[in-house]
């Protein structure tokens, strides 16, 4: 962590925290919520490292007021949460569950009462299981069901949500959920998963239109990005970098700005119909950037089904996830977006950035996490440097407010500013929470807000 004072941020810059529904809400069978693909996946033996599920998670569904109070004390001006599609429309289509919408209305109103902007993500991977039974995102109809769901949520909350995010990390959902099978729904299609990419983006475009019809609030998408670094300097290594760059960073961004899909990967694009790319390229107001680490790539071995091989990057500190801590990658990434998309690039918000460490209370019940403080310090400085480089970055959301259920890793990875004792649900703010509270307070004093 730098000992220098944190540089100031522009007036209006938003400091926020992020979560997702399945990772914190719990209440899996409460008040009419239907099953999602993550319920099915987590209850399948051998899928989750510790055999756990999100059935209870952090019990945010019942403790949301306590969590809002934690945010208010922290001083954040925005909270990014996700709406659980199966809580609102249990089968993915058909009847609406009023109790589900009521919960999100209570949450949004509670945030506004504390001066916190609600930022709602409509899809954070928890597809209703009945839609998966009909083919999920491999089925074009799912894009239309998503737009209907977006319309329902916007009809209820469109006058109060301050930023709408259609999809969270469609690349990760495609690659881990449908490419390798490490995430729900557990399909292992490799490059045959391209229809999942296209139908997610089509759903995004259709949802943008639905949201525009219901609300004047700004609309975004949150993509996961990773600077790609070659593990060698031969032509085959550089070709592998180009292929992975196209897959991870361009596939879900080029179409947003009217550039179509990258051709380097040779995807079968027969699922793309006339007019689809125009729908996908509907203007957005913000690009959400989720950043955790760069990716090392080299040429694959002969006979590999993929045109690249992922390799560890040496020379960096590591998180508990064994991810390299590379704040320089965030500045590099923001510069790449600015250079590649130019005037087409809308304002950017860092919608996720954070780190997992093995944080546990000491004998006095306090949770010290100096590595997380160092991480956040360095990444906020990287954002400030990118702003100085000319990138219009208007917010930074820490992943995450709470320790939570971390997908296939279950309860084994802790990302939170607040420690959660999972058996009891007890919340204990960590030292990083106190550090960030002071950073936010100082930023407010600097800008007179």
C-alpha cells in the first residue's frame, strides 16, 4: 500500500459496493422463488468444492436492512445488486411472483432513504431452471423471455433505480458455464458455445429497448475484461494472444459498438439473423468494467481443441484465488478500451474489482486484512491514473460488500469488506471497511459533497 495520500477523484465520482443475488440472498424456497440453474448445479454432488449451496448464503433476503445500514456507515453512494430472475418470474415466463418484486422494492426504497443510488443488474447467472430445461441460452427464445422480465422489473422500479445493468459478465457465463462446465449449467461445449454468446447479447439489446420504454434511467452492461500477456515471443504465442484477446475482450464488446463479432476464432455464426446486430448495438449510457487480473497465454500444444493455452503469470503477489495482483493491468485495460473504441466508448464504471483472502477474526474478534487494503489502494490509484490518461471513469464498485458464497468455490473464498460468520450470519466489518470509509469521507471533503 502506498504511504502517499490517495489522489482526489472528480466531482460526481461514485464509490460503491457490489453483490449478486444467489451469492448473498439465501431464502431459496421462500415467498414463491423458483429454482435456478445454480440451485440445480450446487445440489449436484461434486460440483462445489465444499459441498455447500446458496440456499442460505448470507441470508440477505431477511437481513437486507442490516446490510443497508453497513453501506450507509461505509459512506458509499451506490450499491450494485442483482435481481434474481427466478424470484420475480419463477419459471422464467408466465406468472409473476409479486412477493419477489416486493422484496426488491423494499431494498431499493431502503437504499434511497440512506442516499445510496440503487444499481440493478438484471442477470447475474441465475437463469430459471425451466428455461434451462428448454435449452437455456442456447435457445433464442431465452433472449425474448429476458426482455419480458426486464420490462416487468422496470415497470415496478423504473422510477427509482439509478442505473440498469442488463447482463453481468456474459463471457464468464458462456466460458465457464457452457464452454468448460465449471459453472452452472455445467455444459462443456468449448467453441460450440457461441450461440450462448449471441443469445445473451441479443437479450441485452432487447432488454435495452424494454428499459428505454419504461424508464429514463441510464442503461449499461457489465463485462469481464483481462489484459492478455504472452508467455513467449514467438509468432505462435502472439497468435494465441490475439485469439484469446478476441474471445475474452472483444467478443462481448465489439458488437455493442456496431463492429460485429471478431472473425479470428472462426465461430459458426449461423444463429445470427438479419437485424440482430443492430439490436445488440443499441446505444448504452455506461460500460461496466469488471477487472480482477491479467491473463497469461501461450501457443497451445499440437492437437489442442483451442487456439491458446492459459498459463500462470509470474512476478506478482497472489490472492487466495491464486490470481495475480496487477493494478497496472487495470490502467492498461482502460487505456485499451479508450484507444480501441474511441468516441463510441461511453463513460466507464468499474462495476467489480476486489480480491479474496483468508480473513478470519483474531482473538479479540477483529478482522485485519491489510492485503485487501493494499489491493484497493493500488487499484484506485490505477483508476485515477487512467482518468489522467483521458479515460472517462465515473465510479468504482468494490467486490464485495460481504463475504459470500463464491460459486464453484462455495464458502472457501472471502471477498468481503465485511466478514460473515456463515453459521450465524454475524457481520463484522474488516479493517479494509474502515480504510475505505476514510477514503470515501476524504473524497467527499475534497469535492465539497
